[in-house]
C-alpha cells in the first residue's frame, strides 16, 4: 500500500467520524425538540390538516351557492338578480322549540317546521316566478343543500379559527376527530346538488319508489299536504298506499296521512307497514332489505310521533321494512343495488300482508322519503 | 347546468410542508447513498460491513421517500368527486319490452315516454340509477 493511499484512507476515516458526530448531534437535537415541543408540533400539523379540509369545504360551499343561483336563473327567469336573496337564505337559522317544558313540544316543532317550509318555498317562488310546482320543490331542495354546506363550512371554520387562536390541543382534536365524517357528509351534499338540480331520484326515495310501484295506474287522491294515497288490492286485502306527491322533491306528511286514514276507518286497520331507507353499517350490503317493528320515519320526529300515537290509540301493529344504504347514497342519485332492493321490499310487503292479515282486511302501506324524480 | 357536469375539478392544494420534508429526505438519502458507494469503492481494506450497512440504510430511506411521494400523488388524485353515468331504464307497461339510455333532463320514474315498438302499449320510465364504480370488489368481512 502506497503512502498516498494511506493518507487518503486516514482522511476519509476522519471525514466519516465527523459525519458520524454530526449525525449523532442532529439525532439528539431532534429527540429533545420532539420531547419538548411534540404536542405543539402535532397541534400545528392537525391545524394544517383542518385547513386543507376547510379549503375544500369552502370550495363546496361556493359551488353550492353558485349552482343554486345559476339554477334559479335558468329555471325561474327572475326579473332581478337572485344573488342577494340566496345569500340571505344561506344564513337562515332555525330555532328549536324550548324543551324545558316538553308538553306539546311536537306540536310546536311541527308549527316551526311548517312555517320554515312555507317561508322557504315562498322565497323560492319569489326568486323563480317561472318555475312550475315540480321545479319549485327541486329548487327548494337545492337551496336546502346549499344552506347545509354553508352551515358545515362555518362550524368547521369556527373550530379552526378557535383552535388557531388558543392553540388548544383539545379544541383542535375535537374537530379533527370528526373531520372524516364531516367531509364524507359534505361530499354527499355536493353529489346531492347534482341530483336535485337534474331531478334525479335519490337513495332516500326508495320508500317512495316502492309505493309508486304499488300504486301505479290506480286512482290517487291528496290526503295531506303534498301527500297522495291510493287504494290497491293486494292478495284480497284493501291496501291504502301512501307516498309524497312526486316527481318534485318532497317528503310530504306521511304521519298526518296515516293518522287521517286511521281516523277515517276508526282504527279498523289490521296492519301498518312503513317502508323507508335506513343507514347501513359499514360492511353491510347496499340494498339489503330488513324487517322490524315501529314507525320507520326519519326526520325531526313529528311524523314518527303522530304514527306512534295513533297506532297506539287504535292498537294497530306497526311493521317496518328498511332498505339499507350508505350515508353517501341517501341524498345522491339512486344506485342500482338500491333499486334491486325495491323488488325484494315489495315481496316482503306481500309476504307480511299474507301472513299477518286475513282476506277483506284493510292495511296501510306508507313509502317514506324524498320522492324527487319519482311520480306515482 | 353545464358547470355542474364539467366543473368537477376542485381547488386543490398540495401540502407544501410535507412535500418539502419528503424532498429533503429524498435528496439526503441520495447523497448518503452516493457517499457510501464512493467510500466503499475507494477503500479496499476493512470496514466494508459499515459501508454495506450505510448503503442499505440509504437505499431504504430512498425507497421510503419515493413511496411517500407516490402515496401523496395518489391521494390527491382520489380527492376528486366521482363522475358517474346515470342510466334511465324504460319498460313497456303491457309486454316485457325494455331498453336503457342515458339520463335526460326532465326524466322521472313512471313518466310516459312514447309507445312500445312491439305492442303499441305505453312506454314508462321504470327506474333511474347511477352506475356503481366498485363492482365485483370482494370484501373480507
Ligand atoms: Zn309493449
């Protein structure tokens, strides 16, 4: 080995040693920083994550607002610019009735809901004078979605700014934990915008679709606000089939309708069957049909209360048929699997009626849900 | 209306901090790899094991950062909203005739859309649905 090579070797060894020292120092420093500032760093990273989602939520909110405005312009042909009115509606708040004295709370809640519905529709009618009844209902739904997106954005922004101001790990943690669910729901709302502007049936309408299939071709009459009923013969039994009036976006008043029929018949009804969409758990199949008992009506609880009340009064059994679907699918365009569930649900209804009632009995079948894109 | 159909691109931000960290990691591991290889080539005596360890470490750091970069790219791609086809199924009320077409504005279930070419009965919209994207995906549970 030459002298030259040896000196090179030594130099390189020295270099390696120095590099090793530097690396050790860096490691030690990093360790200390993480040890002391770990939570602070995590907090900042979480804030960054929330910020990213907030950008997306803002984009979704803006998209909702823009779609609402452009659809109103296109369908309603308003004489003035609808933008300020839409902006005002997006900030709309509902104040729940007081729960401290719960007597009659359902009645009060119902009042508030119907006032809200009336007011919203009235505003839409003002903005879109050229829209027909169906378009009016669909536009109202579009506005509801835009409103929901706006509320979600504002709540997340509130927690983000609050977290940024206080740098409190726990305030930020709260919103960060919920963020995946919030984003999922918001994305569902954005998909709902498309379904509502085009008037496509949504997953929630599966109950209405079942009712529509049963009542097709029969005579219908209006029984409650935006709710139709039709008398259908099933297996020798007389069935009153109820659904919201389509094809505009509408949920009707199924509770009121069931109550009306029961009062009309003075309780001589053998069975009430309610068909509705239900949220599936992760891992369950979309479009799976399950049975149960009770009033399967979602929403704020007014209709559910009415059905339970009147069914208990006349001692009529309540059956539920549920079609399972994902949260994303509830307000976006109906999926193929869910339509396959409709046939199955109809078979189940027939079986339930056949097994639990006699010929000549009267039954009530209510298809619950938003009937957008589904006539009768 | 047009805006909804084509306006599916979101305002998307790349996480700058994360990208910078990963890129720094990538460069550092490249340099480390280079140094390790060079020293193992020039040095002909002992301590070859140390060089091998260095090479292994830098290669694994390299692959980790490349993996992270790929992962990030894939995630930003998956963020976009799904574009799906909506289908209208038309069936004859009297005979079994049926056909499908793309959803058109104004379609709704049970809408009458003309006469059956086979039996002159009324054609109805039987169903409207969105085609699922994850078909044939087997779940473990
Ligand atoms: Zn035909």
